[in-house]
């Protein structure tokens, strides 16, 4: 695969083995700049694992990941973050003892306040940054329609609201590409629509590229083009959702092979 | 009058020593709890880190004393503490570089790190004994008392005296300053907040762009400062003997665990709880009770619930009781 100008991410023949089990087994795909790409596949297909490899949480057994033409394989998460690659978790993560606003304000790592020197001697600059951060966090909360939760402890809001907060984290910096793992899991219809709206707006207004793992086909159909289907650690098919839906291999994967994969895992 | 005398006797033998010892334990437990919260293992080398830091302070103090530098009436050791902290920081960062970082990269289980820290403990212990020897070292100088028992008696006319040692006063004041600084740092500064975030949810912290190596480095720096200060205060109050610092590990761990591992507030509460329990239970209360009870009821024995030889058992028992009824400790350290 030769990367082109329009490719944001190129995943080339990535394998991730857990012992003898091949969770990702030779996956190759490209994510076009400015797209909202859907990633679907039965449970255990290796979608989350592939996200983890791309986002630097797991090193791949083999294969490469390229971002904007640069090899990013195996870089640690905070380096990828600095390059504008962000992800959210299948199960929402939050700093539970901090408020929602503080959660958002935690995000942009690596500013003046991060050095010990500035902690003691750069108070003025830090204060200015804090103010800017706070304003931005409030904007984000407003955008996500959860301003009223600003001062609530993040550990105490609903699962769906945590998903929104996760999306909010990606808005605290100017991300280039955001990987969303099952944004809709456990989220009610209204909230899911809010999340969908936010994704579309971020894509249009801020030029974020998205890769979205989701099981809700209506959601995928509304947002995503193209859609990539994975099964058994490999990419089965790519195309519009309508094309994918009638793909023989995809249908077969959804009918049976998910189970086989599970047996292999156990 | 008897009530007052009882109160003074109690203050003299239990309250004042308890507060001082509690402050020392609290500072030690803070170091343990920070390592647990951020690096996620119980650091068995902490007692010997305290010994190492104190040893440097002792050596620098001697050098100052030799050169005739002093801050009389305060102990010269106060002047030497910054040097002790710097050398201990170098020591801990070096240890992290050579030892812990390797295991961190492998993402080993916490229990492996605990065992590794025991190795570090033995090495540090060896280094300290090699340099300064295993014996008892005195290094406190300056004014011995803020208030001696005699002055107190003259002032108040009571039978009982209340003595407050300079080192006890210094311990408490220093502990208050250090704790306020630490809480300000953790609660208000970005670096402190990223440490809390990292302790709260490591995965999320990483994906929020927080550099874990920075967090780890800052943690070791703070731990070095806490250990050196705690060790020096303890040494000033009692004396410096490397093996005693190894033994301190038990009450320090008990404090951190009772308070809730990972919780700074808990470490402080735990420190005082353990200290007071230890002092109260091993101190002969005969004198105090003698004032309070009518003569016929006055105790025959010393009313010493436990010989001082068994003082470490107190930590154990409290630990056991708290863990039985509230396994997370008094304060929940990890907010999950
Ligand atoms: N850390 C791990 N160790 C062992 N097996 C794992 C690990 N993580 C995931 N797996 C296995 O890899 C397979 C793919 O999982 P995952 O990537 O979560 O699938 P998906 O997100 O597509 O549902 C599953 O069978 C899962 O059990
Ligand atoms: Mg998944």
C-alpha cells in the first residue's frame, strides 16, 4: 500500500497476538483525511485491539501504522496525542474524583504548568492558561449540551454522559484524527443523536477525521462513509454501508464466525 | 488541681510525644502512599530511603559543625536538609533509571515491583551501613528544650512538669508546612493534578497526553523530599540508627494502609492514629490515673498495657482491625 496525500492513517498488515491467539491477524486499511469511517464487525473481531495498536496502548506483534506519511508504530500514547491522534474507550473512562470541567481541563498535557520550574516561578502564565482552559472546557460542555454537569463529579454521571465527556476530551485540543470505540454502547437514543450531531459538526467545522466503532447500524448509516467490516482479526470488506450490508462474507461473519473466534479465545 | 496534673502528665508523656511521632509517621506514610498511588506498588525500600536521606543530612551536619556553621538555637541539621534532599533525589532517580524503569517497561505485576523494592531496600541499607556504620549517631545540637519540665512547674506551680523538646516543636511545624505545600501542589498545580489524574486512571491519563515518565519523575522527587525530612525529624527527635529506620517500615506501612493506600489525607490520619495508639498503649498510665482516681482505687501496677518491646504489635493489631471492618482503609485512596 502506498500512502497518498489524502491518507490520514495507513495500517499495513498489522498482527497482534495474545499468546497463541491472533486477535488482529493481518489487518490492512487506510483512513482517508476528513472522512468519518465506520468500523464494524462481530464481537471479538479485533476492532478494539486494532484501536489499541494504532493508539499506542499495545505494541503490534508485526506490521506498521503510518500517520500522515510518518511511521508511528509503537509510539507511546502521549506522543501520539501530541501528534493529534486521540481515542476514546469502549467502556468510558473518567477521572472519577474530579468534576466534569476538571476532567476536560486535564486534557491538554504538556503546557507550562507541567514543568516543575513553572509550577513555582511561572505562576502568572499558568493562571492565564488556566483561565483559557476553563473557558474552552465550558465551551465544550456547552457544545455537548452538558453545561449543567460542569461541577458534577465525573464518577457520578450516567454512562451515556460519560461517553459525551469522552468526546469532549477530544475537543480540548485540535485533534487530527479521533478513534471512537463504541460511542453508542449503553447510550439512549436522544443522547446518541446528540453524539452523532457533535461528530458531524466536529468533522465539518474543525476538520476532524473520525474512525467510529459502533454496532448501531442506523448511527453508522447516518454518519459513516466508508464503512469497514472486520472479522477474525482481518478486514473483510470496505464500502458504503449499503454495499457492506449485502456483502456475502460480511453476512457470513455476522452469522457464525464470531462464535468460532470466541472459542479460539477461550 | 489533680485533674490539671493528670492532664499535664498525659500531655507530657502521651500527647506531645504522640503528636511528634505521629507527624514523623505521617510524613513517612505520605511517601509510601504516593508511590503506591502513582507507581502502584508498596515500596519496601522507603524506610531505608529515609535512612539514606538522613545519613546525608547527618554527614552534612557534621561538616557544618566542623566548619563552625550553626543556626543556634535551632539544630544545624535543618540547614543540611536541602542537601540531603538533593542527594536523595539523585539516588531515587538513579534507582528508577537503573531498576524500576526496566520493570515498568515490561508492565510487570505490582507484586514483582514489591519484591524488586525489597532488593533496593537491601542495597540501600547496605550502602548506608557501609558509609556511616550500623551504630547510633547523634547529630542534634542547639537548644534542647522549648520549655523544660522545671520551667513549666515554676510557671504554673503544678506538681507535674510539661517538657517540649525543640525537636518536637520543629517536627510539628515542619510537618505542617510540608503537608500544606504538598496538598497545595497536588490540588492546585497542573503537575500535581496530572499526578492525581494518573493515579485515578492511568489509561485515560496516558491518552490525555500526560507523559507518564514525567509523572514518575516528579513523584520520586517529592518522595525523596518527604523521606529525607521525615527521617531527619525522627533522627533529631530520637537518634539516627540505620536499623531503626528499617523497623519504622511497619508503623509507616500500617499508617498508610489504615488511612487507605493512595490517599494522602489517609496517610496523615493513619500516622497520628498509629502513633497515639502506640504511645498510649506502651506508656505506663499509672501517673495519670493516680491523679484521677480516688486513692483507694489507685492502680498498683504501672498500668502499662504493653511493654515498649512490643510496640510494633500495636501497628499490627490496628492494621488488622481496620482491614477487617473497612478493607479500603479509613479514606478510600483509589477512587474507583
Ligand atoms: N489482552 C488480551 N489478552 C488476550 N486476549 C485478548 C486481549 N484483548 C483482547 N483479546 C481477545 O481478542 C479478541 C478481539 O477482541 P477485541 O479487539 O476486543 O474485539 P472487538 O472490539 O472487535 O469486539 C477477543 O476474542 C478477545 O477475547
Ligand atoms: Mg471492542
